[in-house]
């Protein structure tokens, strides 16, 4: 059985909130022993998903969870939720280079590549929830 601890929740309404998400994710990643490369992946994915939440979802929330499995492995999970318009064509939205807002189009697809686990739940008119998991490469301290 996996135990889950919500470490922090961050509202995403303004541009500065994206910075707050990045900082919170980095602090948690450091505290459980992620390497600098792993921290960079986490923060990059968090930044992209927080930006998507703000721009496309018109604001929402990021939740940072720690999941500890019975075998001692730890997963840092980031869950981004918004009540925006949802994604009409998920396959298209996950295509590298696709952007509905004039950006580079690497947000969702990039986050999916960086994470060990990726889950997207959306429906037109019902908002979007994106969850990404990053497994610690060694059992976490503490």
C-alpha cells in the first residue's frame, strides 16, 4: 500500500504564482535527495504545467504530494488542476510543437517526456487535471 502526504498546495492565478510553484517543487525535491539533473527535470515540468494551468485553464492549483510505497521507494507527484475549458483534442495537444497560444508547444508533451508517470484527465467544458510522477532513484532520507 502506498501512503500519500500532500506537502504543499499553490494557487496559480498570476504569473508570479508560476515562480512560487517552481520554488516549492525545487525545495521538496532537494529535501528528499533528488539529484541536480532530476531537480531540473521536475522544475521544468512544473513550470510548463503551471503555465498551462494559468494560460489555458485560466488559473487553478498545483498540489505537491510525496508517495511512499511499501518497498521504500518515493515518488514526488505534481497534480495541476484547473476549471478551464478543457482540451478538445488531447492527441493533438500532446503533439510536440502544437500550441493553441502561440508558444513553443512543448508544455504537455515535454512534461510527459520528463516524468516517470504522466496522466491527463480532461473534457471540453470540464477543466483539466494533469498528474506527473517522478520516482526518487534511491530511497528518500527520513
